[in-house]
């Protein structure tokens, strides 16, 4: 009975069951962050659509059919989203290798851990700001803005808008994975300092 309770008792010094579980959770979250931000960047990177749009020059003439294209790099908010997802994906892959390389007995302590936590937090802010910018311009495309006479374009470029929306959702879930990494690290540090008192 006593040996069973010793095996199940979590330790907070980094050598017991809790720290191994935290390392597995951290690894899973980092893999999720890599995959989600990579998928968001790929979906947005291949997003383009060409449509034939009738343009009425004057009311007396028939409309002229013009080929119009929508590409992700035409909008600066989507460029920002693409760059942010590439940065976050690269960082997640590098930090995953660092965590795997540094972690020998289930713990990372000291300056490397603090730097990783701070950079995770930077990725949260970077992705949230990029998602906000992309979402704002996406809503402008879906709804338009009558005050400045911007027409909605998603009724014409429907596939382009749907792919952009998928990219925003993937990137948002990726930013939540980074936020979970920060919360997990803070929880681990809190447990470590709480055990000292």
C-alpha cells in the first residue's frame, strides 16, 4: 500500500511522475503548435482565386467582363498573418528540439526555461495580433463597409474567403496551444515555489 502511494505521488522537483507528465504535455502542445501554424501558413499561402467580373463603365454600354484575381499577398493583414505563422511555426519547431535536447531527467530549470516561457508568451501576442488583423480584413471582405463605400468581395471570391477563414481558425487554435504552454509553465513554476514554502 505504501509503495503504491509512493509511485503515484507527484513530485515537483522535476524527477517524479508530475514532471514527466508535464514534459509529455509540453511536447504534445509544441507539436500541435508546429502543425497548426504550419497548416495555417500553407492554407493561406496557396489561397488565390480568379473570377470573371462584369464591370459597368456607363449605364448605356453593356458590361465588360474582366478577369479579377484575389491573392493573399494583396492584403497586408494576410501578409502579416502569413509571416507571423511562419515565425511561430519555426520557433515551435526549434523550441521543441531545445526542450528535447535540454531535458534529460524530466526538467528544465534556470535561464533556458525562463527564455522559452517568455518566447512562448511573445508567440501568443504575435499570433493574436495577426489573427485580429486578418479577421478584421476578412470581416470587411464578408460584410463590406457602407460608410467608406467598400463593397463586400466574398460574394464574388467565395473560395478565397473560405480558405482565409480556415487559416485564421487554424492560427487561432495554434495561438491557444502557445497560451496553454505558457499556462503549463507558470503552473509548474508555481508548484515548485509552493513546495518550498
